């Protein structure tokens, strides 16, 4: 193979100061193969000059602190790899706690209706419908480009029963009066003045509308609490991801509109992460 570049040689050349795991992930993406294949058979894989040029470009982006997920357009969440780009928030492991809590309170054999406020990549709703195979759900997002990503993930993953719509939770839509069993959301909750304090990989590469929760970080919770009361059945449940210092405030917001049995669940770092409650 004239001018071909061996993958193992490339790894050794760029090992210093970089994560070998991430470099292998970039290589696997470019070669259209698995990480495991690069790990075990790198000596048998080669880049063409064109592939090598693409690799160098991606490596430069990686060294400039662009998240690997945005470079290879893939992020793992729950049991899937999701397509992601600059239009959606990267799925975080902490958000998987919502899936765990819903599974704790509902039987996967149940036929439920889910509603996801601010669906983004679709990771929460699609993961839930993977577990609750008889169920259906609607996810809305104010970003049309985010909805396109969610629809792409639905088709790519072959999850049935999910509908994604470009809408604000303040829009007077018929879907806002349709009864559902479970409301979920990972809304924007960073205080506007704190956006500048976020890591560059978040501040620069995640969409601002998925981060900015207003002056006190609570704008979305006030709106979701009010609208969700219109669509949740009595006895239905709401699950909201929160910032680690927002549990008391979000609980008060839910209580003020009539939610009861309000609880807070901590993540693996023992930080408050999800507030959940029943509609009375």
C-alpha cells in the first residue's frame, strides 16, 4: 500500500500528552471500525494519505479541547451510542439517574405515555422506550436542529413509539393537554452569570440554550412545573435533573403548583441530581 500509514506507528507518534483511548476512538471513527479492532489489530490497519489528513485535523480539534464526542459525533448513554453534534447537549452519565428512577417506580411491562421537555438528542426518551417497549412518548425541543438530531437517533437506533416535535413548552399545542404518565426533563439550569465559569469544552461546544437557566437558574423549572400539571395524570410522576444546589428551590416550585411526595436523589458523587414527585 503505497504511502499508507500504519495505525500503531501513528499511535506511538501522537501518544505524548494525549489520551490513547481517545486517539483510538478517532481512528475507529475514520476507519469505520470498532474501538476493539483498533486496540487489538492496529498493526494490521493503515491510513491512506487522505485519511491521515482527516486524522490530523481531528487531532488538532481534540488538542484544542473540543470534546471527543463532538469530533466523532458519538456519545454513549445508558445502553446506546447516540449521534451528537453542536446542536445538542452532550448526554451525561448523571442523567442516566432519571432512567434508573423511572425503572424503580414503574414496571417495564406497563403501557405508559412519556413526555420529555427539552428532548435534545432524544437520549432520555429513547432510552426509556428501549426499557418500556409497550410505551410511547413525545419529546419537544425549542431547537429545530436538536429535533433533527433526535429523529436521526430514533431512526438509527430503531426505537419505536417516540415522536419528536419542534416546540416550546409554552406553545399552546394540543399535545400539552394529552394525558401522560411520566414527565422527564434535563432542562437548562446554569445561572446566566455562571456560564462563563463552565469548562471550555462545555461553554464553547454545547448549545447555549441548553445551558442557560436564567438569572437564578430556575426559569425552566417554573415553566415545566406549570405546564406539566396540565398533561400529567393524577398519580403520574415528574422527574427533573437539577443543579447540585437547586433541590430545595425546585422542590418548592413543584410544591407550589400541587405536586406531592417530593423526593431528591443523589448521583454517584453524592450530589443532589434529580427531584421527582407525584401529581396529586
